[in-house]
C-alpha cells in the first residue's frame, strides 16, 4: 500500500480523535503553564504544548490532503488565561505523567491499525515524542521527591508452578496479591486520586447547574473508587500508593475552561478509566479483584454515558467519523 492510498476507517478515526485531544490539550496545558511558578515543571508543560501544536498541524495537513472536514475541536474561546491559578504546580506535574502514560498505548494502538506510510510515520513520531514527555515528567517528579514508588517484591529462591486452583479464588482464603495485581491497584489509585482533584476544580468553576452537579457526582464516585483500591492494598499490608490530591486544588471559583471543554475532558478521562479497569480485570486472576473491577467499570461507564448525554443536549459533541447510513439514504429518496 502506497502513501497515496485513501485513508482507511481506523486512520480517519484516529486522526479525528487526535485532533480533538490535542486541540484540548494545547489550550488546557497553556493555561496551566502560564500559572506554573516552578520553572522546571513549566518547561515540561511547554514541551507538551509544542508537541500538541505540532500534532494539530500535521493532522490538519493529512485531513486537508483528503479534503476531509477539519474538526471544530477547541479554541482560545474555550479557555480564560486570565483566570486565577486552579491547580498546584505539583498537580500539573502529576497530570503530565498520567496523560503521557495513558497516551503511550493509545498511540501504539493507532500505529498498529495504520497502513498508510505517512500516517504510520506520524503515529510513530507521536509515540517517540510521548515517551520522551513521560520520561521528562517522571524524572522531574523523582528529582523533586514527589513521586511515590511502588513497593518491592521478595526475591524467590527458585521458580515454582501453581498446583492448586484456589490460586484463582478470592472469597475466603485469599492468596497474596501478585506483582501485576499490585501494579494495577496502585496505578488505579493514583489515577483516581488525580481524577478526583481535576473534577474538584471543574466542579468549583463550572457555570451550568447540570454540569456542576455532574462534576460533584464525579467527585463522590472517584472518592469511592479510591477507597476501594486503598482498602484492598491495606488488607495486604501494602503501601496505598498515594493520598487524595484535593489539597492541590486552589479555592478559585473563576472558570479557566469552558463547560464544553471540561465536559469533554471528564468524559474522555472517564472512558479511558473504563479501558484501564478492563485491562486490570484481564490481568487479575483473583476472583474478588475481577468482581471489584467489573463493578467499578459499570459505575464508570454509566457516568461517562451520562456525561455524553449532557454534551449532546448542549450541542457540544461533534459527530465522529462513521459509515454511511444506508437506511436514511433510502428513506430520503422516497
């Protein structure tokens, strides 16, 4: 397949999503950078802004080449750069670590479903750049002493094989957690703590009543999920990975972002949480963990759906690329 071939469905879908996410990121992070006092953290944010702007330029060029409509996305109308500081410098750094970490598999998946050479080159570059962003943010957090390391595991004397099926059980005599289960629980605890802090800021500054109530509901949900992860780790006498980050949110009630942009961010963050919980189910053999993740996943999916309905009702949700509605065409030709 040559670089001149027509864009496939996955390529169009991925480029469209990339435009939406980067147009949001460049404006949100630009606001964060303006109010970040720590020069090293601001440097990481500025690097992320540069990457997002470059991505928008490249995606626009690819879509124009196909005469495909450029998404509306987000503009400077969706951000108030003069609004007071809403999040602490440390929370901004936590945010960059999480966003870049979650973008890595997303770009990897986009690359794996791409066939056209120019689009493959684009997502290959995105993957490499995001790896660099993740490393810069994580190294800086370690340097500043705010990165919480996961626990260590004891070194076994020899290899062993599972001999009993109660390895899968989790109702009564539960076996100790596996390394991968600990990793997922700690990551989900950290990500949920970040989500709770973000949505706290959104709830404080949202303008529409229904949007404010939605974010307040999100605060309660994320706190409940956070306590679920903490309690499981606590039962195993393991470090809980993090604390809630609510104190990293300032008391400001002046909105730096439009309700539309905050809703988009919240729904995409929540949807990505569903995907993460699904991965955690697949990598957690203990039945009690699978049940917990399944329950939390259903809770999160419902919240994401309700958020999408709010966006639709307010005319904030763009129509993603899709196939032709043949039934509609037939009916319109009568």
